[in-house]
C-alpha cells in the first residue's frame, strides 16, 4: 500500500495497466502498488491523449471536470472572472473545475468577426501568430476581403481578426476630397497650334466597393478619362477660341466625367484649367500679334486726337476771321509765347511797338 495526498483544488486519476480506473478528490488516500496516479490542478487545461477519452464514461468525474475538444482551424479561449487568461490550439483538453469556474469559448479561425473586444492587451501579445490587426483612420473606409471575396465594409477604427487557413485582407481608401493634377498636357488645337495645359480635378470616393473591387486603379482611370475629355474639347477649338473660352473647357470635362466617374465609384466636384503654356514659335507669333494690335490701337488714338485738334484750330480760325479783337488777342498770345524763348529784342522809334514785333516775326 502507498499513501497518496490530493491537495485542495486538485483531483487525481488512478490507472491500472494504462487503463483509467477512478478518480480521487481532495484528501489522503491509500493505494495499491501498480496503480499509478496523475494529478491535475483546478482551472488549468491539460492536453489528453485520445486513449484517455474513456474517462467520459465516469459520470461522477464529469461533474468536476470538462473535456474540451478543439478542431483544426479553431482556438479555445479560457475566461476566468470575465477576463481572458489563456488559449489553446487544436487538441483534446481536460479542464478541472476550481473555486472560480473557468469558461471556455471556442472560436473559428476562419471567422471574419472582429475580436478586438474579446482579446485583452496582455494575451494579445501571445496571440500574434493567430491574429491580424488593422487600423483605419477617421478619413478612411475599408473593405474586408476573404479569399478574394468581399465580406463587408469597414468604418474607421481598430480591427482584429483570426488568421486561419483562409486568406484575409483589408483594402483601404481615402474618402476625403482629393486633388488630381493633369500637368503638362501636350495638346493641339483645331488650327494646329501646339500648347501645354495644366488641368485640375477635385473628386471624392463615394462607393468604396466599386472603387476598390471593380477597378484596378480608379485614380489612374480617372486621370485617363479626364485626359481624353480635355484632348477632345481642345481639339475642337481654334487657339483664339480656346483662349476666349477657358472656363468652358472645365465645364465640358466635368459634364463628360459625370457618367464615367460613376463606374469608378467616385464623384467629380470641380474641373478647370490652371495654366495654358504656349510653345516657343506660337508664343513669338502671339507676342507679335499683340504688339501689332496695340500699335494699331495707338495709331487710331493718335489720329483721333489729331483730327480733334485740327477741328479745334479750324473753329478758332473762323472765329478770329469774324472778330478783329479776338485776332489781336491771339497775336498777343502767340508773341508772348515766342518772347519767352528770345534773349534780346531791339526796336527803333518809328512805328508802334506791337506792329514792329509783328513785322519782325513775319519776316
């Protein structure tokens, strides 16, 4: 005989010839030789060999233990007092009831359920090999994809998923108002003038699933649609028409992109030309035209002023012809202006002063 002590919060399983016989509760027990004993503490999970599954037939034992079988692509989470304490992978486990009952939650590793709330920070470090975590900013939306198939949309926040045998990924995109620059577009007008245009689009992703799942690169496709619309409209105008109707270019491109952008899952809000850059030869020709136009405008103004001045002189002459006094006043004004530029004047005593000055200026 041998003496066996089973401590508090423990049980012991008795075997004979590798076959389960009975179990022992807390206390002191006398055992026969040849009956090996295995002790198990409460609230701990012990992996069992499949040969020990016949212990399920002991109904009394089943009152103080749980047999937990976890399949492949599953994980067992052990909770005590509402907190996650441990986890186990595939296998068969014996869990002895303790003073505090341990709850077991079996999870499917292929599930797409967010487990952020059921995994605490301490255990998460040990679960990194079984989980994947993702973060979406407040200005982002995402798509949960399992084995290449869409599962659901994800809003901003933190997400943790089990990593099973199936491939799981999260696609993200920015849902804010975005700018798309079409810079340095080399274009030809209807009259074969070569120029470069810098064009700008403002767009926003409205349907995340269409944008990310039904298009390989929705931004590049939007760029191409905008480029084609811009080329089409510019090619239908002469250079002068284009320069006079720059605002209509944006209106045309915006209208053209309304239907196209819906297939990309985006909405285009504004479109417009930032710059029109003329190439070397065209720029020189336009400068020459501008200079010629300004010279012509200056000549017209000069001719208009000369005509007005001549008309004024003619009117003055008519008035002086009919008025001797006005004529004398005009002569005096003229002599005064000339005298301002003369250094010395000599006059003789004969004749009137004004007549002598007049005769001198007439000669």
